[in-house]
C-alpha cells in the first residue's frame, strides 16, 4: 500500500516537473515573441531617429497588450470566396510547427522538454511543415496576391531549406550528434562559430529567408503584394501569422545561439538560462538591425543567391569540414 | 558583402543620434506666422467686416468648401448674408486668401480643430469672423476702391490723384 502511494507520488512529481518545464518553455517563447513586437518597434525607431510607441504603460510596454485586445475585438472575417476549413487551419499550423521545435531546444543544462537524438532533423522537418501553413493560407484565400505570395514563399522556403540543412551538417559532424544538448556540451572546448564560420553565415541567411524576415520578406512584400499570403486574414488569425513570424525569429535566434555560440554555456556567475536568453536576444537584435538597414532584393536575385552562391558554399563547407575531421582522426 | 555590413553599421550608429520626434500634445511645434491653418474672416480698423461678398474665394476654392450669399445694407455696402466653410473638405491651400481683394479671408497658424462629429466641422460666419485685423493692420479696402462708402472723399484715397478740373484742360 505504501509502495503504491510512493510510486504514485513519484510519478506525479515527474509529471509536475515536465508540466512545469513545458509551461516554462511556452511562457518564455510566447513572452519573447509578444514582447518582440514592442522591442522591434522601439529598436527600429531608435535606428530611424524616432521615439516609437511610448504612450501605453511605462515606455509603451503595454502596447502589446493593447494590440492584442484590439486584435481580439476585431471582426474575424472569413471571406465567402475562401476555402473555409483550410483558411481557418492555416495560421494554426505555423504556430504549432514552430512551438513544437522549441521542445528540443535546450534553454539550460536541465531545462528542456525532451532531448531528442534527432533534434536537428526534428527542427528541419518542422520548418518544412511550416511551409504548408503559408501555402495553404495563400491558396485558401482565393486571392491572386495571396496566391503569388504563397508561391513565392514556397519556392523561397524550399530553396533555403536545402542548404539550411546542409549548413548544419558541419556542426553535426563536429559534435557527432543530432541532439541539441550534445551539441551544446561539445562546445565546451570552443564555440562552433569559429571552425564553422561559413556554416554560421549560410545558416543565418537561410534563417532569415526561412522566417521570411525583412530583407527577404518577398512573400509578403507590401509594395508589390499588399500583404502577400495573409492579405485576406484579419483579427486573431492574422495575429497568429504575426506572432508566428516573431516566434520564428526567436526560434532561429535560439538555434543560432545553440548551434554556433554555445547555447547556455557562459561564465558561471550568472545562471545558464540567462546566457542562453542573452545570446538569443542578441541575434534577435541583429535580425531587427537587418530589417532597419537593408532593402529587399528582387525575387530572382534571392533565388540566384540561394542556388548559385549559398548552396555551393555550404557543400564546400561540408566537404572541407569532413576532410579535416577525417585528417585529424 | 562589405557594403551590406557597412550599411548595417551606419544604421547601428543611429543609436547615438538625437531623435527628431516632437512629442506633440506636450511639446507644441513652432508654427510660422504665414502657416496655413484655420481660416478666419477679419475686420478693418473700424471694426467693420472686410468681406464684400465678391465670391472670388468660393470661385477659386478647388474643393468647393466655401459657400456664401451676398447682400447689401441700407448704405449699399456689400457684405455676406451667410458665410460657411466646410473644414472637413478644406485642404488649406490658401487660394482663397490669395484671391481675396479685401484681405478679409486669412489663414492663421492654428490647426487644432479636430471634432468627433463631422457636422461640427462646418463653420458659420459667427465662428469665422474675428474682431481683429489679422495680418494686415490698417488696411481698408474702401480707401483704395472707387466706390464711395463714406470712408474717404473723392480723390483722397491712397495712390489716388485729385480729380481733374476738366475745364482747365481746355487749350
């Protein structure tokens, strides 16, 4: 009897621990993503000699809350000419795929939802599934601009998917594992961005294209396509695309920090989670700086950069890394 | 590649620049005296209405926001019976001010005229008419005009010659 109770309590404690970690990861990811809306607007305004939102709450921090309330109360219009079930489903897919990937990202030495031995493949697979959200959203909208945006997005994301994976293979070879936790452990001798600098650059550019962030926001280029694949979306469905984009930035920044900059490794006077969040935040700021400073390339230039420069570069990186690793053995 | 990094660096340097934003309701910007804002109707130094209801402002207005009706008082002096400006249409181009032969209609540096009800944007004559002279002090149209409105005697106007005695011109 006592034994059963003990088992029960242990099981519950384990369950509580996982629930706590999952809630923590979700909380951190969603808070960063929502806070990013405010951070991006403030940072952009700093770089454009403006003030940015500073009216709602201290430093305009409650702007996000106000925006969310507004989005909830907006008319959630589903166009009568759209493909209704797919139209409703599409924004959810984006959120789900990105949030799922956060499960394998180690926030700290013991702070992760699960340590998958195929972590990187899990991430690549999920980001490939993310394309469906945009393609289906654009297709279901039954609007020519949405469709063009969705087509561009699918071509762009498929292109950059290819060498996003290839650029990570150098890291995988050096760490001898697909697991994010193992990769972070392996970086105790030195962060991977020095031996894998080419891989880092290629992954960074591919990451921008993958989240279709501003220099590469060709799927939603507002000058040409109104808002691209989410032209017909309103209310909280648009909000999900919007937050999904910021979640994507957070995810890519977190992965850059994890794979190339030692994840939660750092001087021990601060907790590891802090170092992880600090590095992530740094790359988020770089993403925003890119937005503030660079113009959008033409669509064919983007594809050319991908296929003609970055793909050979990542293949070359793979080859050289492999050769050196074999030579050292 | 270098140019991309350079432009990112130059953008980053803007952290150390001063912000250009004027926080409007707390800090009011300086408006030049000739700023084209709210439209007023002025009076001359004798506190009479300058407007002679010539319809030139209504004719020149590109958005047709001015409407008025001319009438005369018992002395035969023209004035507008009503004078109405629809500020929800007005584009503050200042053509009416340029067209006005009597300096009656003037644009002043005030733009804070937002309303919740669109109908409140329609200003009637009593809203437009001010008691002062606006930008042109001491100007009185009838001192220059040929028509006698009791302001000046014949030949006593500004830039006006004395009337000729026709009989002196005889050879």
